[in-house]
C-alpha cells in the first residue's frame, strides 16, 4: 500500500521567513447559505437581488454578468433580473469597472465606495456590501474591478463561491444546490495577481480535442481545413480560463490557424477580455500554419527562411501586426524565429542573424505604431543558445525562460544582472510530444514537483508572464488550476494539502473531499515515477562506453519492463499499489450521488482506474513473455490475463466515448498509450512518437506481442531462481521465495527441503498443476551467528531435483542508524540523523517519498567541508573495503550562471567528493540528447561515488550542499549486493 506523504508536515530545519498566504480554491469566505447580522440577501425568500450593470461598461463585463445570472439560477432555481438601468429601490447587485461604469463612479463620488486600494492596479477586485448606496436603495452588493478583467474575475469569483466549479462544462461538474445565498458584510478582495499574464497553451491536440472539437462544435471555417477550431469551441475555453483567473492564450497549432479557422476568433477573444498570444515558433501574431497554408502568398521562394526569403517573410509578419492593429484585440507579440515544425532555424544559429530578425520585427512594430504592445522572446529549446552566448533583446521585451518539456526549468535570471523593464516569463509543460517519448494520455503531473519549480522561478524574479502547455485543455484540470492559482497568489508548500482538499470540495462537495484529495495526491505520486507511455521501455547503460560523453552508452529496450520482474518483487509491488489506489477510488465512487458520477469519472476515476489497469496489463504481458522463454505451463494464462486487461482498457475508453454525459464526449478518448515503439507497425519515429500513420492516431495494440506456446503432455519441473539474495535479520526487502513450475500439462508432486532446521519453506510440498511460490523464513533465534551457506533441494517428477543456494548472514552485536542488509543500505533522504545549515523537506517530491533541498533557493554556492551545510546519516555497515554511494536526485538542469549542478558526498572524516550531475550523466537539455532523455524518462538523476570503509560498525555518510537547486530524494550505499531495479531497493531499517 502506498505510504501517503502528509504534505502539511513540512519540515524546515532552520527558522524560515513565513510564506505568503495561499489562495484557497474553495474558501467560501464571503458567501454564506444562511442569514446573519449585516449579511446581504443575494437569493432569499424565493427572490434574487437584481443585477445592475452599465451599458457603458466593457462587453466582457456585461457578458460575464450573464453567466452570473445563469449560475445563480442553476444553484438556487431563482433567476435574477439583469438591468442596465440605475437601481432605485430595494437590495441590488451592482457590477462595474472603475472609470468605465457610471454606476460605480457615482458610488465613488458619493463617498459610498472606497476604491483607493484598487485604483490603477492590474486586474484587482473589491466585493463589498454597501448600505444606502443610491437614493432609495437600501443596500447593494458591489463588485468593482480596477479594469475589465478585474471586474470579470470578481464576477466569476462569486460564481465559484456559490458552488459553480470552473470545470462545470468541460467535466460536467454539477452545481452545489442551495436555497438561499447571503453575502458577508464588509470588503472582500482576491488581491492583485502576482504574475501579470497567466495563461495556457492548447497543443498536441490530436487525436483527442482535434477529433472531438470539430465534431461537437462544427468544423473550422477556413476553406479546405475543416479540422480547425471555431469561435464556439474557443468561447468555452475563454470562459473557463476567466473562471480560473487566467488571461492569456496560445491557441492550438497542430494544423490549425486561429485567425483563419474562424474569422471571428479574435473578436471572440476580445469580447471575453482574453489576451491573445502565439507560441514560441509563431512570431508577429501569426500562427505558423498560416504560412504553411499560403507559402507563396507574398512572393519569393515559399521557404520559411529569413536569409533566403527575407522580403516575403517580412511582409507576412507585417500583415500579422496590421491585422492585430485593425482588429484591435489585446495581444502579446512573439519575437524571434524558429524553424517550421518546432525545429531550429534552417539558416543557422548565428547571433547576427537572430539580432537582424528581432531588429526587423521591431522596425515593423514601430512602423505600425505598435512598439508599446507587450512583446516576448521565448528561449525554447535551441533558442536558449542565443541567450547563453550573450544575445540580448531590447529591455522592454519579456524574456521567457522555459522548462525542458518534462517539468525541469532550464534557466533563470541572473540575480546579479540589472532588472529588465520587460521582466521575465516562464513556459512550462504538462504535456509533450518528443524525445524520449510523448506523454499525452492522462495527467502525470505532481504538485510538489510543480511547486518546487514554480517557487524557484518566482523567487528568482520570473513574474511577468507564465504559460503552461496543457495539451487538450481537458485532462489536465488539477495541475492547470494549481498553476493558475499559484500565478495569482503563490501557494505555500504547507498549504498544498489544503489546496488539494479545496479542489476536491469545489467539484464534489465537502463530504468526500478529504478522501478524494488523498486519492488524487497518491495518484500523482505514483504517476510521477514514470509516464505510462514508457511502461515498455527499459533504459540501461553500456558499461563499455562513457556516459558523460557518448550518447550511445544509453541503451533502450522497448520490449521490456522498466520495473524489475524479479528483484525486490518490484513490478508486483508497484502494480499492487496501483490496484489498491484504484480500489479506493472505486469505493468513493460508490458513495457519491448519481449526478456527480460523470464528473468523478472524468476528474478522478478514469485516470486512476485506467492507469492501474495498464500496470496490471504490463505486468501480465511481460510476465507472459518471460514465462514463454522458460516454457512454463502458465504462459498462456498470463496472455489471457493481459488480453482481459486490454479489453477492460477498451471498455473504459468506449464508456468515455459513448456513455459518458449522454455521449457528449464522443471520440474524445482516442489517445493511444500501449503500442509505442513498434517500428514495424508505424515507422522509424515509433520509439518516441505516438502510434500513428499519416498523422492519424492508431488504435492501441500490444507491443511487444504476447506469446502463446504449446505445452507438452508431460510432467517437467522448473525452479527459479538458482540462488537467492542473502538473508538478514535487518532486511526490509520482501521475503525471499522459490518458484517451482511445471513445463507440461501433467501435474506432479514437489518437495522443498532446506538443509538446516531453522530455515523453512512455506509451502514445503504439494501437488503442482502449473506453479507455486514458496516463501522462505529464517528462525533467527536458532540461526547461527555469522555467515552460513545453506543449500535447498527441490525435488519433482521422475527423480528430478534442483539445488538453490542461499547465504544467511546473522551478525552479532548492537546496531545504530540505518543498517546494512542484503548487500546495501537504502536511505530516504528526508530522514537524516543530523542536519547542518538550512534545508527544506518537500513531501512527496521523490519517486518513493520525500525530498530535501537547501534553503533558501537563493543561497550562494557552497564549498563543501568544515561546517558547511550538509545532511548526515548514521549507518551500520558489516562490509569493509570499497562501497558505492548512489545519489538519487530530481532530474534538474543547471538554471544558474554557474558551471554544472553539484553536490558532494563523504563518509566519516574523508574529504568530500564533488559530483557535477550534468557532466557525470552527460545530460544536455538544449540538444536533448539520450543522456538527458534517460534522466527525464526515469524522472531521476542517479550518480555514483566510491568510498573506502576501513572497519565494520558505525559510520556517518554526509551529503553536502554545493548548489542550492539540488533536490535529493534517496541515497543507496551498495556494499556488494545491490540488485538492478528501477526505483532502487526498499528503505533500510533504522535503529
């Protein structure tokens, strides 16, 4: 069973500055369901207060008021009147924008509304109950914004507080019904956003959104391009973004052109108050697909090349800026240029060329009077090279740093450099297409990991623009909302658990919120170990090659399980954890009301149950292949199990596509996740690309193929393994076992006989049809001290016999600390015996537990030794001589202006050995080489040092801080018996 990490139990080893307060996704702070002193009756006695909004206000505000009217009716059954006239009596709601709404300005002029706290602020709101606001009006609930979106966000905050989830449409979340609604007296505000532009990028949208969207909303309107997304689809995206307090969008790009797919798309964005942008590969407010559709429209060669087709490209850009100006929509303009198709420029990567490109774009902007429009230069992939080599864009341009597509930032501002007027931005990923392999199917993003990288970025001054790749938009709801909530008001680590519970309550009510939040938390923890698309790739190293310099040292096997089928029973234990989680999720489903079942399936149950089923499928599949190689009689049974799990997977997809929400999501769940790597089926891109032909996703299929064998009509015994890992009274690994199996169809009697009385097998004998697993137990009260070799004889049909060798180590004397057993010591990094300096525990960030990082993240690089910051772990070792110490770190890149990313290790009083994890693993996040793919695919950076143990007994292992951005998850000391596994051995026992 998964050991749940309580995120609230955050450990800080020194006194830290108290973090800012979190934004609670279901605070309910000012909306109440019953009357009270001074409370304003929003809906009471079967009547709803009329809503007044001025015709002079922004179109986005009046539209949002219409949504509030609908939301109030959904929740209470009472539909309020919306009026554009000034109220004259009773109790009313007044909504408006400061300086735009005559109603609001009149309240300010009469001294009834103090707006000094929001005047001139960006997207800031006040919600306030005002007595006697206007002649004849007894009281008013006033929602006033500093600007258009400030008012809109205030309106939608009321919707959220009355019980309407931001995801009500995309996930069929029912409203939380109430008969009456009251507003608490006083002033309420959500504050001013920490990040100015906060948005999402719809990307990698085929096959899910790309198939479903045009079918549901109708085709795109560009002739010959019916797969485009029209204004009706984007209207639903825009509304949800505003409910989440997002203001910025990069529209879909896979064969889609926002401006052409519906001529009213930009106008719709303007009407909603959304700021439009374009992705890193689409400069000057034009999607790259516009060029692909009309490469010869501007003369020239038709090439996307500034060097060879300069004038045509310039005019193409010029048209984009003219369109933005003429259509008068709000936007952020992307500068720079990349190659067509998310690749580097075909013209080379010279700084002179890129400088010429940016200068030309700035000249176009100046010619159109658009230099005041916000502009960004996004350092995605190879573009960061220009920055690293010293290129700088004009000071008013926002420089957007990016992650490596797998949630690890690549660069952050140099704190010693002067501040930029344009500030810095961030581009992050929850979805990705590329090496080492796509991950697109379900949410695989873990909040502690996201928090650590967002906190790091924000602390280093990245606060002008944040955008996250959310794939299809749907399926990434929880991390998307967390990202946007954090960008609005940074969430303290200690409040993540509260946030998760608030998210669950927002969508399912308070009754089951704790249990649902725990399921979602544990789901993310398990999912963060490895993307499900990678469950048929084993990554190993060629020992004859130098990993630090040779990419061919990394070896992929796309027909093998990354989890060990034998060592530490790893694959079985991990699959069991998923099965347990799925059972918990299904138990909750049985307790939820019927009207929440569709939402629960979409937001919780499908991703949990389908992933658990996929793990069971992979375990059966790879066990089947292994059994076939051994000729086991049970081989075909495992093929049957795998096929049953495949059928279960398809049934869940069919329910999603046909039964869910009355068929609303027809053809949504088409994303393949099982058949990756099958080159014979779909070509040379199969190792990383989703199964597809001609850009159309293929249905799931087994890869590697299941194997069925003909089992002979004989009785023939097989025994595995020939030798067992050593036994120890201190072991934490699963009990050792022997498997006796039949290679034929004829049953036989077997017997397992250890040669000593204090070692027993359970069961030790019986009639065997296909196979049996016998667990071995040591009676430590009778076992002799020291090391004993014990043969175990297994007998079967026709006088056949096999001998299994075991070693039993029963050391004497007291022990202290983490104790060696099985030839290793395995340490959870977050359980040090002693800390020196400031470290922060990040619960759940590791693949198997918590992690520790130096604190604060802005601390300077340290020279290890003396009294510098370190973690100390007390060990008890029985082995002497050379040992290897493996450090398991989060797979971070060096984001600082220093050389490498470093830590140090020492044992006892030895000199610390410094390790640069970038150099040691050969990882290059710009070239995205196979070493980098290995780290990100395995979601860990593993490096090793060798140390000499001069005597058995107590020792101290020291993990030293060098760089502040290292996150250490686990440390394993290999004393000679460490077995190959994906997660490493279970934690050692501590005394």
